[in-house]
């Protein structure tokens, strides 16, 4: 079935809108003698991580942010990685640091994420930044959830008063997504793998955010007529084709707005990484606006 184009939220269009604004901000910073810079750490040879890192570097290049890649071998120890982070924390020419996840299993991921200076934590993974987010005082924002909020804003959707159901409770998406929706005055329910009678809850959602990592998990019977459906999934279907957590073809006819995969939330995540890099750069240079 052909889905009406006006229902489909176009993540690439919204990305381009934001990147153009961010590029202007970079120009203003450079006019003041400041060159924003992002350090990107990748450990090992995970092919998906390589694609993500390349996309992040390409976004930097597109808006004029300097990127510095640190590609470390698989056998890197936690101590070696922490030593690199210490160096980057102390390097005033670096504004943002991200370590692409997953890191190899022998590396202490929490130790790594907690070593990145909160001021340079452009992923918003450090407990200090998670805490600031929860009290509404964050400067750096969680990239994927913030990308979703920006998509809603662009589409003129105000979550205030809506019942928003978030599927998934990960530290990267589900939990911070719920925080941002709550801060936007939504009524928020978080569901997860142990939730009983899931469909009865998701059917109450005015806005449903799927972040469970299971291909086509959300089916039409789980969605209320007219709901807004946001798909954060990046999965593979039975034919190995990229798809989301939502069965798009079945759900789209019921939804008032829906994000496709690919071309939905994905492009926004990296855009918000760029936003955070500039926010970190400005804060480090005492620039308020
Ligand atoms: N791996 C999957 N998603 C992410 C992300 O948002 N940030 C980092 N650093 N690694 C990831």
C-alpha cells in the first residue's frame, strides 16, 4: 500500500534543516577564532561501528567541525583507553569526545564512559549528564531522544498532555526518551520485556516510541487509530533488509504520523551529536547564546 507522503516524517529533510543552521553557528565560532573539534574513538573492527563512525566524521566535515579519529586495535586494554581519554580531556583543542559502542567485551565500558569529562561528553552517557538531564539542567542532550524531540517540533507536535508510551528501557534511548517527554509535559509510560499485556498499554498511546531492537515488533493491533509512531529500531528483517521495530506497512495506515526506517530517526541522531559538539564548544569558551 502506498502511504500518503504527508504522514511520513522525513528525517533527512529535518536533518538538512538543522545541519544548515549548525553550519551557520560553526561559521560564527570560526569568525571568533574558535574551531570546534570532535574526537571519535573506535576500538576493534566492528563493521557497523565503522559505518557509524564514518557517518559521524562526514557530518563533522559537512558543517565545518574538525574531527579526529582514534582507531585502536581490538586488543587495547581498558587502561590504555582510559589513558587516551585522559589526554583528550586535557586537550583544550578538543571539545567533544565519543567512544563508539560497543567496545570489545574485555574493556570496562562503564569505566570508559565515566572517564570522559562531562563537559566533553557529547553522547550524554556520563552519570553527571544523565543526572543533569533528569533535573532539567543539561547542556548536552542524549542524541537519539533529542533527535526525536526535534522531529516532533518540526512537525508541529507538542507532546504536552499526551500519553506517550516508550517501548524499551535502555540507557541510550528508552530512559532518556522518557525523561525528555516528561520534561515536555507528556504523561509517560515505559514498557519493556517484562511488561504484562503490552498491547493493552501501547493501544493507549497517543505517541508511541519503539526502541526495542526487534524487527517489526510493533504490529497494527498494538496501535491506536491516529497515533504518532516513532521508530528508533535499526534491525534486519528475515531477508537481511534494514527495517525498524515497527511493521511499517501494517501500522502506517493507522498512524497520523510515522517515521520510516531508514530515513527517519537515524539521520537525526548524528545531527544532535553535532548540536552537542557545538554546545560543548560554546560552554568551554564561555559563550552563552
Ligand atoms: N553505538 C550505538 N549507538 C551509539 C551512540 O549513540 N553513541 C555511541 N558512542 N555509540 C553508539
